[in-house]
C-alpha cells in the first residue's frame, strides 16, 4: 500500500508482509531523500486517525463559518 501527501514527509508505505496484516506498520520517506531516510510512523490504525474524512473536514469548516459569520 502506498499513500502520499503534500507535506513532509510526502510518501508513506506499508510492508505487505507485515506480521500484523490487520494493522501493519506505516513507514515514511520524503522525495528529497527517497528511501535514504525512513521513519516508523506507527501502526496503520493510529496513522489514519491523524486524518479527517471529507465529512469530518466539512463539518469543521461549517462550524467555523457559522461561528465566524453566523448562519
């Protein structure tokens, strides 16, 4: 599995032969030093919890706009 982002680091990988196939370890690297430096980002479940779904993001934006500008 491969995930990328526009921040640092910008490439994330999961080893398909990880012993825990239900919650494998995520590793990261950056295009500046592709695989020259690899960081362990923890388990996939915790890693994905750092991100919002489109619905969650939309709700945060709506709440902000309502507080800022009213309904």
